[in-house]
C-alpha cells in the first residue's frame, strides 16, 4: 500500500469516526441546526472537502446519487450556508 492509499484509508477511518460521533450527538442535540443534516448531506460536504470544486454531475457520479437528489441536497446546503455554488 503506497502513501496515497494509506492517506485515503486514514481519511475514510476519520470520516467514519466523525459520522459515528455526529449521529450520537444528533440524538441529544435535536434542536441544533447541525442536527438537521442527513447522512447524504455529510457525504456531499466531505466529498467537496476532499476533492475540491466539482460540477453537480461530477459530484452526483462520485456519490452515486441521482441529479434530482443531489440538487435537493445542494439547495438545502446552500440555503443554510454550508456550501457555495
């Protein structure tokens, strides 16, 4: 396993830990704005963070999501100022 593969694997482990912790906190912080984020919302933000600027089509392909689903997610994240278009 080369360095790039190890970094990607480590990133995936950190993301899984973050998700686990997030969902635990979500149960106790249901009134928090972050509690309104879904699993796919987090996937979108993590993918954009990891890969940088992507078109909607590139993002949909990377996440294996239909464009209609991704459009809804992106609109929500833009509205709540989590991402920019």
